[in-house]
C-alpha cells in the first residue's frame, strides 16, 4: 500500500518535458510582443516629453492672456487717460505749441514769415520762440515752436495772451487769431462741438452763438448746450438715437425737439456737416458687441487652458 502511494507521487518525466516545451514555446511566441511593448514604452516616453514642452508653452501663453484680460477689465489709470488725450496740468504741448491764423488761404510763405516777425517783435515774445513753421508754399496760418523753457502750459499761455493782446487785423479785414495747438484727441473733441454747432446754425441761423443761454460750447470736452440742455459731448452716457462723431456723440432727437424739427433732417444735416462718415447708434452697438465678444472669447480660451493644465 505504501509503495503504491509513493509510486503515484513520483514525478513523471514525460509530462515535465512536455510542460517545459510548452513554456519555452509560449515564451518564444511572447518575445515579439515584449519587444513591441518596450518600443511602445519608449515612444510613449518620447511623446510625453513633447507634451510637457507644449504644456509649458501653453502656461506661458495663458499667463500672457490672463494679463491681457486683466488689463481689459481694469479701470483706466491716470497714465491711460493722459495717453487718451487728457494732458496732465504741467504737461508740455505738442512740438508746434502755438498756432496763429487768419490770413488768406493763398498767402505766400515769405509774407507769413514777414508778418510773424513783426507780430513777435510787437508782442515782445521773440526770444521765447525757437522756430516759426509754415507747412507749405501758401498757407493761412503759422505754427510757432517755443523754446524748451516755455514748453509748459503756463509758458504757452503767456505767449498766447501776449500775441492776442495786440488785437491784430489783417488787411483783408479778418482778425488774426492765436491759440495753443491741440493734441489729436483734443482736436477730435473740438470737432464734436464744431459739428454740432454748425448743424444747429445751419438749421436755425437765428440762434446767437455768442449768447450762452442759447448756445454754450466747451470745446475741451466736445460738449454743447442748446437752450440749457446738453446735446453733444465726449463724456457721459450716450442717449438713444445719437450720432457718433469721432470720440463723442450728438443727441439728434433732442436737437430736433428743441428746434421743433424733424429728426431725419437734423441727422442729414449733421452727416453733411462732418467730412467723415458718422456712425449711427446701431453701428456703435455693433462695435461694442465686437469688443465684448473679443473679451468673452478670451475668457473662454482661459477656461479651456485651465482645464488642460488640470
């Protein structure tokens, strides 16, 4: 009995050889798979390195985009307002700081320079002027570039008042005028007031522009009050039915009500008065929608980039 049991536990050489052969055959078949696995692993590592580099680049772009969105959403600083055309109290004027005009359009350059020489001597400001500039062969105005020590606003105004005090009249009967030169933004604001004033005087020539109760103009902000009511400006909320002029607006409907005219005729006159095409309120809303759409696109891009980073 014991011998029989011992015999059953004895390993069988034939079965063992068969098993070893099967294992070797299996390993032989698995070798290409293992080789492919190793190649795939190295390829994944290489691709992962490229992805990490791309993620690093995306992070840099995301930081720049976040900074841009923050600037778009931030309120304007004093520097921004200055860049937009609101000069600081002690800021110098533009390179040609004083403008003198009133001559005929076809006045020769030599005549302008000769007249200006006499004017500067009479006003006793010749030593404060660095250069007299005439921009063409024939002009109706002269530009004065002041000396560096007179470039501040106070110095400019002293020169302007000295020339204005002469009360000069050209032989053609026109009175010569003098004023500080303006920045591009200041000229745009003055254009708003000018277009509004010309529109009103065209439609209602009986209005007295020297009577502030009828027409009161503030060129520095582009604001005009008609019969005490604001009808144009570069500041404040834009009314319904306005026309956009440069950086400001004209309240067409209010002008029409105050003058008892049809709004269509007021709008037509305003568009004729301004040399550049005016924008309607719908145009302004479209431009505003474009800006808001751009901002929303930036926000969505940031959200997408955040998800990629996570």
